[in-house]
C-alpha cells in the first residue's frame, strides 16, 4: 500500500498528499488504500439522506463560500417609507441564496464540496435535484480533492466554467467501521492517495501510523535514490568484517579504534535478534561464519526474523536504501566524535554545595516522627 501511495503522488514532495485516516475497529488487515481521496462524512443537515450516495464520472465543484441563509447583524438597520416594501427586503435575501444555488446546479456538477457551511435549505435544494453536497470539509481534504480531481477551489459561484470543475471515475459514500466515508477513486490527476487504517485499539492505530510514516519515508528515499543494500543487518556485518581485516594491516593504536568501530556495527543485527526474541549470540556467530567465507557468497546474509536464523536478505527482498544507511553511519560517527572531543566538563561549585546541603538536611529530617519508641527491657 505504501509503495502504491508513494507512486501515486509522483514527484510531489508534499507528504500531506498522502492522507492517513484512522478508524478504530476491525483488524489491521482491513486497512485499505484509496487511489484518490477519502475523508470522514462531514456534519449533515436536514435532507442529507435524500441525496444520492454514488456517482460514476461526476463533475465536482469545490467552493470556499457559505450556502445558507445568514441572519442580519443586530445593528443592521433598513429605513422604509412604505410598509409594503418590507416583503421585498425579505424576498431579496431568499433570491440571493436561490440565485447562488441555481448557478451551482447549472454548472453541471453532481458533487459539491465547500470548506464553509452548506445549510438546510441548500442541502434540500440539491437533494431534490439528485446532487450530493458536503459542507465544512477540512482545508487539507479539500486541497487534496482539488489535486486529485483536477478541480479548482472557487470563491464565487459566478461564471463557473468546465475548466474549474474536477472529476473522478467513482464517488461513493461508504461505511467503514462505525464511520461513513466519502471516497473519490479513479482520479485523473492521481497526485494524491489515502490510506485508511483499521485496528482494535487507538494506541495500536497510533503506533501503526508512526510505522507507516517511516515506511513512506523509506520508499520515497528508495525511489529518488535507486541504490539499495542488503538489510537485516547484512550490510553492517559485512562492513564489520571488512574493518576487522583492515585493522590487521595497521600497527599502532589505530587498530584498536577500528576494531571497536567494527564491534559497534554488530549492534544492529544484535538488536534485531533481541527485538524478535531470538538468541543474539547464536545468530551473530552464524553471521560471522557466513560473512567470513573467502568466496564472498555470504556477504548479503542477514537476520531472518521468521525462522530465528540467517537468510539471504537480497533474495528475501529485505533491502535498505544505500543513502539512508550512509547517512545513519555518518551521523553516528559524528556523534561519537563529538562526545570524545569533550575532554572537560564545566562545574559550578556553588550549585554542587547547595545540592549537598539540601540532601544532608533531608537525611537529617528523617526519623523525627512522634511515634512510640521501642520498649526498654
């Protein structure tokens, strides 16, 4: 799903083009990818249930205006010379909203979305004409719909042309768990995707979202830099083996440093074994033996968390982008050098003496309770 989602947004670097919606309930395998946009059903007004819930190849109108009757402000004042003029003022308010709704219908749109409210009158008006509408759509979701369908958000209903309308292959309102979702799939622009995450508990879904974000970043990096190395600790063990052999050619203290660096690289496969609940010592011994083969056939062997042994990471499609691994090693090396370069710490004697006095007074204050003492014999 992550690979399909990243390919869908193409060269767009905006991660918000991949929407992640969390719906508690079901299990993790119920999660699905929408090649387009999906968002939770917005606040519905009266007449909403009479609207169609599915369209094929509909035209989509995106708005940033309110489509409801607004009461005048308290300080609004209209002076009339004739009581009969009052009705014309009331009719003018209705004519304004009906004129907006009529222009929306004449545009040919079958799905109307607005970032602002769409009231009861507009909802019923559109329902009578077999048009779906949704108000109070989140700004992020509205922008993603515009990117996916090829539409443009309008701030006026005047002069709506076909070029500003979006489209998609299928629009439907679908039940997902306890929520209803509006789903736009088969979008022509295809520069966005939505992953709907399912899970039994909120904490589990939150953790899955964090893991999904890591996967998205890895896939994006892999697409931009196609060079990959064997994962599962294989590349770390191979670098460690190379450094140990190189250290033997060096006389002096540098040999000790290189050996320590090589040993530190074995932390990665060891941690993988510990996380999977396997015997790290046994697995590392097998890896050292495999990587030490003179033929070099064991260079791509890493930890196999399915069997608790070792396996060829390249054959099992456990890969890592080379640039990510290189950056990780560089960052770790720079951090270690920075710590080693600190040869003295600055201390404040006054602060230390104050802390010492506070600790001494706390110890002295113990045992001053008023309880009964032990009876003397």
